[in-house]
């Protein structure tokens, strides 16, 4: 637990291991945008009227903040650096690129379906955590499934094309906690990256911090109350042969207040074979990606050196060819 940022005394200076070289530091920019808002209650980004109740969203935000406010002794048994553990807390101090480390702690939870599996070794504190997380996960997964059906409809393929193994793995939640940072201008909360799964649904917090890559620059995302941010994962890019792009994003830190977000990942099963679908191929548009199982893809993706350049993680075609 001594590696957890939020459990340490208040930092008055940024340790050297978190300080980035000048060319990698977050640059000040005036570009602040609101993402396009999709209202799922109408005929058909950010998503509102999505079927996740405001109370469930608020309960999830509250219980996650309560978890990180618990004394260290109540969380010590959950700390692990073993990436194979489905439930654990860890710090991005373990994610280094060339020596730099990232200013984030994380609670990782995996939820199998149907929910209520007693084998899920979730934290027992706060007492209401299991009940709140289960409700949130069921409703958020339902929203994700509906978004996938609507994407299929918009792409002109069967509405259930993305059902089954490609979206049937455990739902993984990352509760990201970014403590106040003594010098946000010289470090990052998360490196530039693309999500490797199928679809990500982010409960973003009203404290700003998310930035997305756009035309060689970074733009700040303005939070919208009761809305989720939707990220296409790498598997959607692969299946559509690049028609739908997985957008690179990163997180900047905050000087005065902690920021807590919840990312819900819709995942394929480990042995799901994923490649460009024939519906998106033609003589003029050959496959741009290899067909791999999801576990093989994760093995390849994990060797990518995060954060070394703007285009390294977004250029998935190049990553697959060179590893």
C-alpha cells in the first residue's frame, strides 16, 4: 500500500519519477469542447437518457469516493501488482515509460453475468459497495449492448452482429482515482492510449481531466451532467476494418481536488477470434488488420510503449504488423 498515491501524506512537491521531459508534458491549449451528445430516448460520444438512473450513477460515484477515503488498513489486502488478478487495487506508479510514472490509483473489478456470483472477491467495505456496483454494472452493460445494436444498424449489418463472444466476456470496471497533484503541468494521470476492448462507457466526474487526440493536438473534454462518454475500443476498429476508429485519449491531473471516474469495459471472451468482417472488405478495401484471438491481441498490445508519441497507439495497423 505504500505505493498507492492516495494513501500517502499530502504531496507538496512532485517526486522526480513523475516529472516528464519537456516534449512529453501536457501542453496548455485553449481548445475545450463538448462532445456530440446522443439522446438514446429519441430515434436514435456522450450519451444521455441512456437507461442508467441518476440515482444509480450518484450512488456509484459516492461509494467509489467512500472506498478511496477508507483507511489504508481496510484496503491493504486488495493491493496487488499481479495483472492476472481480477480484483485488486494498484497504482499507475507501476506503469512507466522511460522512467516516467503516472499519477493515478485504480480499483479493478470484474463482473461476470448473470451477476450475483459469490465467487467475485470484491471489497466488503464500504458495506453497500457490492449492491451499488452490481446495479450500476447491469444498467451500464445494458446501455452498452443497446449502443452496439444501434451501431450495427447504422453500419447496415444485422443488429445482433456484435452479440455473442465478442461482447460476452466479463464486464471490467476501472475506478480511477487521481489525487490532487502538486504540479499538473509536468505529469499525466494516464498516458496517451486507445482502449483495447470493444466499447468503453466512462462515468467521467464533473472534475475535468479527460483529453482526446484530434488533428495532432489534444482537446479538453467538458463534462456533461448525467452523461457517459463513449469510447470505441480497438476491437471495433478491427471488426470494421478501420471504418470506426479507436480514439486516443489521456488524462491530465488537477492541483486542488481529487478526481474519481468509472470506466466500464465491454469485453470479448479471451478466446474470441476477431478480425475484419467480410461485410467491410472488398477488392478495393482488403483486410488492414490481422485476425487474432482477444488474448493474442492483448499480448501484442501490451508490448507497445505507451506515451512515447502521439501516433504510436492510434496506428493499430502498424502496431499489428511490427509486433
